[in-house]
C-alpha cells in the first residue's frame, strides 16, 4: 500500500520540485545575485535617462575634450558633448537592441528546435541543414555584407543581428528538445491525441525552461556585443546615441590618439559590465541545473586531489 | 567514408547557399545600391567594363534564371569582376594579395589561444577548486565580456601610443621590402604581437571553460578511477587518459574557431589597419565596391568551409565511433 502511494506522489513532486529549487537556487547563488544587481542598475539608468539628463545628449554643452571634472563627471568629447550624458542615454539603445535581438533569436530558435525535434524525419533534416549552414557562414562578414546592402537604421541592425544570431540557439534547443521528445510523457501525450502545437509548447517547452533561459541570456549578450561591433565599424545607425556609436565617434575623432581616454573608456566598460552580469546569471543557471558544475564543499569526494 | 561524403555534401550545399545569397542580395535589396555605385564611379570606367559589371551585379534585363546560370558559371571559372575602389585590378588579385596576412594573424592567434586555453582548462579541471580553477575563469570571462575592438583599441593606446613598445598599424614597416630576411620577419613579428595578443586574450576563456567542463565530466568516468587504482602517475592519467578523451569537443571548436580566424579577425584588422581580407572587406563596403565585397565574402566562406571539412576528416581519424556509423 505504501509503495503504491509513493509511486503516485513522486511524479507530481518531481514535476514541481525542480521549478521551486531552480528559483531558490538562483536567489541563493552569489553569481546570480551580483549579475541581477548590475542589470537592475543599468535598466534603471536606461529608464531614467531622460530624467537624469533631459534634452538631446549629443548637443554641444561645453568646451571640447575637457578632462573629467565636477561639472562634467566623465569629461567631454572632441565635439564638446557631455560623455556621461552620452553614456547614460546610450544604454537605452544598446539594451533595447540587445533585448530585442535576444528575444527574437531565441523565439526563432524555439520554433525551429521544437519543430525539428517533434516532427523529426524530413522536417528535422531540412531545418537542421538550414541551421548548420547559418552556423557555418562566417558571422561578422555576413553581418557587414547585409548591413552594407540594407538601408541604414535601427531596424536593419536588429534584423541583421537576428539573421546571424538565431542558428546557435536553434541548435542548442533542438538537441534538448530531442531528448525530451523521447521521454514517455510525450509519447503518452501523442497517444492521447493531443495536437502538435499543444505537445510542443505545453508538454516539451516547459521542461526545457532553464536551457531556454540560458540561450536567451547568451543571445542578449551576442546582440549587445554585435551591435556595438557593427556600429563601431560605422555600419549602424550613426544618428542614434548608443554605446557602439559612442565608440565609433571616439575612434573617428581620434580620442585615443589625442589621449582623451575618458571618451573611450565609459561605453566599453558599460558593455563589458552588462555582458559580464548576463554571463554571471547564465553560469548561475548552469550551476543550479547541472549539479556537476557546482562548487564542491568537501574536497574528499571522489575527486582526484584525495587520490594524490 | 559515408560520414565524409555526407559532410562534403553538406559543405557543398552551404557553399551553394552563400553563392546564391551573394547573387540575390544586390538584386533584391531596397534602395537599389548598385545604381548608387554606378552613379559614383561612372566616369572612371570604360563602357564595356560597366556593361560587364552590370551583368555581374544584376542591373540587367535578362530573365533571372539566365542571370543565375551566368553568375554560377563566372564564379566557378574564377571571374569575380574588377574591383572598383582599386580599379582596374581584378577582384581575385586583390584578394590573393591579402588573404595571407589574415591567415598569418588569425592562425597564430588561434593556435596560441587553443593550446594555452586547453592546457589551462585541463589543469583547472584536474585541480578542482585550486588556484587556476577559482581565480582564472572569472577573470577571463570578465575580459571576454569587453567588446573585442575596445580591448584592441585599449591595447593599441597603452602599448603602442603611450609606451611605444609595439608598432600600431600595418603588417610591416612602410617602405620595407618584403623578403625572407631576418629583418623583415622580425618586423612582421613585431607588428603581429598586439593584434594577435588581443585575439588570444578574448578567446582564451572560451577554450579554457569548454575544456574544463568536458574534463570534469571525463574525470568522473570509471576508467579514470581504474587508472588511479592501478597506481599510474597523476600526470599520466591527466594527459593520456582524461585530457585525451576530453579533447574531442575542442577539435570541433577548433573548426568553428577557424571561421572566426578568417571572418572574426575583421575587427582586429580594422583597429590595427592590418592589411587582411577583413580590413579590405570594410573598405570595400565603405567604397561601395560591390564586386570586391562579394568576392571577399565568397572567399572567406570558402575558406571557412574548407577548414571545417579538414577538421571533419581529422575527427574521423580521432574518433572511431563516427567511422563505424
């Protein structure tokens, strides 16, 4: 009697438990907390930019190439714009593009990955082929070529980054979806006559939530970095204020050759901080869901240090 | 053998896809970029050359499939047209004069990063929680989060402008005649240090973490315990038993890394004005030099595909599982 009871209760627990412990694990994980704190600060700065620095950030407010002072905390550019205002306003475009690119590429990745895994056979072959071709085409040159042919603008930047960025997430999500596809509960859902869409999005997708999250974070990091790179090459929308464009202008105006490091440092550090924070969260997700990577507390374990 | 043929078929499809992409882009993009280009360079070119370029780029009244067949024919016979920004040099000539520099820069950086990164990963996984394992990954990940060109510019400023240790632009000192003399090779080496170093710095973290994570999984395998029980020296277990088996994913990443070599060195080459294909690609884009742009993209793609194919062949030799299907 007790055994049957156990058998009945374990499945429901097994479904719920990982979810709760996942969030709990994230909150009690130092890496995740640090990463989230940094992200909250940047998102707050981006939202508050028009309040903190009202007006157009690229207007000329002071003498050119001033060193950091109490009046201009981060100095001014060679044109005489306030670097701090440019940096704070730049976070808006950079975070927006990063987030949009991340969401869009992850979404395409989910669609392709799920369809591949669920339908299998010919559809899987075809989709995998397309994915692998996109993975293999050299990303940066393709980015440059596409950006050169398309009319410049924020939409182009986003489109180009999604086109070059979705394949990686599709491959990761497909392999995960494949392993879930072969589980018994999916077979049960098929037999009980559930529709394809329902099985894909209600049965398979929730079970790969952590991988989806990891992919999303990686895609956002990619989006922010690639946007900056594209804009640094002068292929973005030069009229907007973003971290990449700030660096483009810094390079264009020879900020480093004249020694104005303060024009050049802030935007780069901001990109790095955001990317690092997202990477921290990503590693935390990995650690929480993959026990093998967790910090070992007792070095005596099966580890080789003991064997030595 | 079947594996190899399958891969070869895949690479051919990928190559066909990139050719087709190249064919379609100038023909279906809004804003008619090709006409813009002709408007800019009309007076510098002969009428018959303009006619040939029109055909290449699709400003042409013939039906699209006829253009397509023509285009394929031209690609496979190596006719990629004439560069506009370096008129009248043929595109193939411009590319062949530059691809060597890219391979030198990218190859050096890739090999250094892969070797050092994998070694660090092996050591980190072997001594879990040790100095290398706990201190290095966060530092490398942090460095890796900086935009690549930003680090390159920082290094250029610090070591090139402020300290003056290394030359800041080009692949060798202007005016020096390329030759196999020690002077020239040393000069090329000195120009290589900063660009290669920045690539190594940002890419080493990925190698190390990838190797570390595979190694950790390998370390818990039974044959490692067995080797320990036999009393083999730890160094031997680490390198010959664990690392050897954990290397396979790194081999695949090496193939992927080659793509980064040819394509990803673009930003480095731009920052250091290094005369490789990436730098030329950006120049072509800025100069609206569409024939050169297309030729460069095709060359880069072909190089990446070829490199990956070679890695696949290597993989078959390394992993018997793919041989037996």
